[in-house]
C-alpha cells in the first residue's frame, strides 16, 4: 500500500562526509527551527533493511526534499565520481512525476556550491533552479529557509538570519548540552542530533 507523503517531513539527501558535516548540521537545524522534521538515510539503523529500500521508503513518505549535489567530484582514491546524491535526486523526481496524486505535490531544493557547476556533470537538470551555498553553513540555512517558506506556504516563519544566529548559539552551547546528557559531541548520531536540536529549540523559543 502506497504511503501518503507527510507534509511536515523533509528528506535530506546530502553527503555524510566529515568535511560536509558543518553544512549538514546547519541544514538539519534549519529544518527543525522552521517547524519541520528532518529525515535521512541515517534515521534508521536496521541491518535487515537494504539501504536502497530505506531511501525509497523515506522518499515516499516525505513531501519535501533537500538534495545537495556539491560532492559530485572525482575521488582522488578511485579516480571516479560519486553519484549517490544525483541518484537519490532522480528517485525523488521520479516519485513526483510517476507517483499517485499526492506524490505529485512533492517539492525539492537542489543545492550546490556554485549555481552552474551542475552543467559539467548533470545537464539534464537544466531548467530547474539550483541554489548555491558556497560551502557556507549560514548560506545553506538561508537557502533552506527561503525555499521551505515558499514551497510550504507557511506563514510567520523566522528569517534566515535569525535562524543562523540561533544555530550559532546552539553550537556554542552544544558541548554543555552533551555533558548534561552524558554524550560526546563528536560521536552524536543523526537521531541524537535531531533530539538535541529539538530539546534546545523547546528551551529557547
């Protein structure tokens, strides 16, 4: 039975590399600060479920998707590019195009470091609006905020600058928050991070 997409859930299709983590964490924070729920492949740790099945299930259930293709580049170790993010973007677009009526209400944001870099490796997305974060977490927050505000038609949402300032405060207090919960900041799981963002936002509204 097909699942109805949940209007409050946002599928995040981003690299899980350590070097990308500052932007990933900023995007997750922005999603929660705007009143949505962040979902990604790290959400469920179930060895009995194939990774692709997990991704397809998340895509099916999320009305919104944030897709960062900035890590499509030649890997110096293999000499080959990584195409996980474009593949998941394609699955999301396919679900929107060929899914049932409610799936066709999906919307997505495509992020990259540069607005026109995609022309070199995935020209088929030409005509879609690519948003650039320039490798800056603050810029990623602003892009996510402006897009979700428009795509969801929700009103009275905080501005990107305000969210970025709250995120900076959250980062400054994260060490102490981890200590209170007997956790290590450098080993937080995605579920841990989501929980701590939610707890911090509840206490700082």
